């Protein structure tokens, strides 16, 4: 009889094989886990495993590690250096999509304005990491277009953190008795984060520690933050803040020495289980019954991204590159999926809306990289920018 260990081994084998082919079309290999979960949502012969406490616990750890890695890579110092155009473009594009998305969710799915706004914000975020391999392949990372995509994605990471805080607080306030506990827990987490920054000089002492001791300290800090946050159901934001605290405390030269170890553990084991869990919880019945709803979410989300990028980018980048900017920013990943899953688990949204949004995300993770690469090649932009990075 299949047990959780055999199930995970077979799942990881599938992810390994399929992920290898996904990388060839410039899609992160971990996305194979979401595809496997979505397949099991159609027919799940191991439902007793995927609904077990052990599997859900591992999946939640995967979510926490994903957010921890995002916090670990969030460079607040770099964000402060960004140009006015990047800040304007980020806020305008996300604002435009959030407004249109809020109206769609409120009137089409009949949710409150606040829930509609939170859902719209979640799919207004950017998964720029998916496009970085394409930018590197066409040698346009250091061009105006490449830097615009990466910079907007960097600022978007900060906005995602703020959205996650907003979602956490909103979920907590639904239980009136837990409001003060939520706020108290968040306050303690922020004080801990600031405390790590204030003690940055002490972090220099870790320059003399070996990699094993440093890795142990990182995991200890991660678990401590998540433990404090989980008391008040704020584990996700706690994981994100743990990453930020570690980044500000440990010297960059020492952090590099354990970066690969932490990533290997997170992305090599826990994060794929989280994406598998996300896919398993989909309901294809809702998608089949409401195909126009999936199309509506896709059209509103992507058209607003394109319109916003074209409006703010046509003078700075030119018409074709502003269109590419809008297409590139249309892919969603990581934090947006976490936010939607949190809203589902807290009963803020139903399985129908959750499935529709995840289905739209899956479709565009395939379409966006392929379309972006095709237009770069078709318009000959990649070759031109490799010769002259400032070309429009």
C-alpha cells in the first residue's frame, strides 16, 4: 500500500522529469509540482495522503520556506536606489490592475469590496524571476528593458510583503477575540526584525563561524520567527520577516556561503510539496462550469498590465519594448499563490474563485515566456539591444 514516503518519492520523480522539460521552455522546474497537483485534482487515488496532517504540515513548511527565501533576497537598500520611472511604473501598473480586478471580483463573484481588493492585489503582483533566464539568454539583462523588468519586480517584492501583512491582519480581524493577539504578534515580529538590524555589528562575529554553525543559526531564527507568528496565525509574514532579519544581520560575504544550502533545502524539498498542495486543492468542476470566468480574469488582469506598461513606458522604452514590458510583468508566481491559498484556507474566498485564479495562473506561466521570447526574436529586439542597450 502506498504511504506518504513512497508518494513523495514518486512525486519528486515526476517533478524531476517534467521539470527538466519545463526548463527547456524557460519555465521554472518547480512549476512541475503545481502541474502534478492539478492533475491529481482531476483524479486523486491518494486523497488520504494528500489530505493527511503530515502532508499538510510539510506543505505549510514549504509555504513558509518560500516566503523566507523571498525575504532573504529582498534588498531594501537597492529598492531605495531605483529611479522615479521605476517607482511610477510599478505603482501605476499595479494600481490599474488592482482597480479593474476589484471591480471584476466584486460584481462578477459578489464578494465584499475588501475581499475583492485583496484578491485583485494578489494577482496584480509580478513573478519576474520566470523571465530572468530569457533576459540572460538574449543578453538584455543590462538593457533598459531588462533593468525595468528586474527593478519593477524588486519593488513589487516589497509591495507583496505589504499585501501579505494586509491579508494577515484582515484574516485575523475576522475573529474579534484574536485581533489584539494578531497585532501583538506582528509588533513583536517587527521589533525582532528591527532588533536584528540594530545588532548588525554583532553579525560580523559570524564571519568566523563555520558553515554548519551559520546554517544552524539561520534555521533556528526561521523557526523562532514562524513559531512566534503562528501563535497569532501570522506564520507567513513571520517567515518573510525572518528572511529580511537574517539578510540584515549576517554579513553579505558570509550569507553567500550558506545561500545555496538554504535554497537547496527549500526548493529541493519543501517548496515543491507546497505547490503540489496548491494544485491538489483545485476544483475543476468550477472551471468547467465557469470557463468564461477564467477568461474574464485573464483578460482583465493581462489587459491592464499591458495598458499600464504602455502608458508609462512608451516614452521611456518605446512602443514595442513597453508592450514587452507589459507581457513580461503578466506572469504570477510564489507570493501571489500564497496569498490566494491563505484566503481560501481562512474561508475568505470559495473554492470556485480559488480554482479560477490558479487556472489562469497556470495558463500564463506557459504563454508568457513563450510569447515574450517570440516577440523579442520576431521584432529583432534582442539582437538590436545586445548591440545598443539604449535602443527603443
